[in-house]
């Protein structure tokens, strides 16, 4: 899915990201961020640690593949949180 579809989908489904913040415009080293950004011609899905510092989970040539992975990661996180409740 494209970025716009992704944003609509997570809003409509009210996915619980827990303590993570979603960032889609830049790679950051702020703590507890998950995101996707076009960087140097590649779509990069990334995450940051609790104490900061980012790492790239996966890189894609196509936007839809990157946002599909990001959605799956958020859905998995949401389902784990819902299961614990």
C-alpha cells in the first residue's frame, strides 16, 4: 500500500502502537520511534531503541512493499498488546 493508504488504514483500525511514535518524514534517533521514509532512493523501514539510535529493519525499492511491512509490524504489535489486555 502507498503512504496515504497506510495512514487511512491505521487511523480507521485504531492500531495501538504502544509507547512507539510513528515518523514518516525522516530517520530519527529519538527513542521509541518506528517509521518508514524514502532515503537515498530506497524506502527504509526503521525503528529506534529505548535509549535512542536507529536501525534499518528493511529496505525496498517500492513504496508499497515498505508500507506493507510497516503495517504488518504495527498490526503484530497491536495484536500482542490486545492479547495481553
